[in-house]
C-alpha cells in the first residue's frame, strides 16, 4: 500500500468517526441524557419534563405529612443524576419527586424494588430551569427529597452516591 493510499484511508476513518460522534450528539438533541433510560416513561424530551414540572407548581406545603417513605434515594454529583427506589411491597403511581422544595419530576409508576435513575436535566423548577450541574456550591446540592404519594407528602432518606 502506498503512502497516499494509507493517508486517504486514515482520513476516511477519521471522517467516519467524526460523523458518528456528530450523529450521536445530534440524535440526542432535546434528550436530557445520552444513554436511554431503562424506564420508557422517562425517555422523553427535556421540553416534556419542563412543561410537566410547570404544571405541578407551586410546592404543596399544605399537604398532610406522611412521615418517612419506604424509599431510598442516592445522589451522584459526578454523573449529575439521582437514583430512587420504592422499598415497599406495593406499586406506586403518579409519584411527584420534589428536591429542595424547588425542583420536581413526576414518576408515573414506581414498582417495588425497582431502581429509577433520574438525570438532573429531568427535574425542573417553576421557571423552567433544570437542577444545576455545577454542584460545587452548597446551595446547588440536594438538601431534601420528598415525594407526593396518595395525597400525602413523605420524606425520602437521601445519601451521597459518589
């Protein structure tokens, strides 16, 4: 193989690789995460999550308190996501997850012992901003998580994942 053929082949592979990267990024436009979520109900565009969150405001401080939910949440700041799991034996439907009383996402269904992974770009405040990705400031971290379930507000035990 001559030098020119080798050079042309490398250029072609480079161009093909770049096209793949551009295709992957463009194909993810509007999606809050690059990897598809295991829950089909959470594979939606960012605009869906923002619009849905806007309908759920204001924060429901007047709801009766239900104590601590049979659930657990773990925050991963390195990956800008949190995991939440229903530790009860019953399926939950139409669950609102509130972070710091300012950001919300609706989980249509939470099956028992099934982990839900939520990207920070899926939880929105009343003005349409997703949860901050730069979490070096203490004000931009999770301090409280609550869920609305069956007309009551429950606290969710929260721990740091990374």
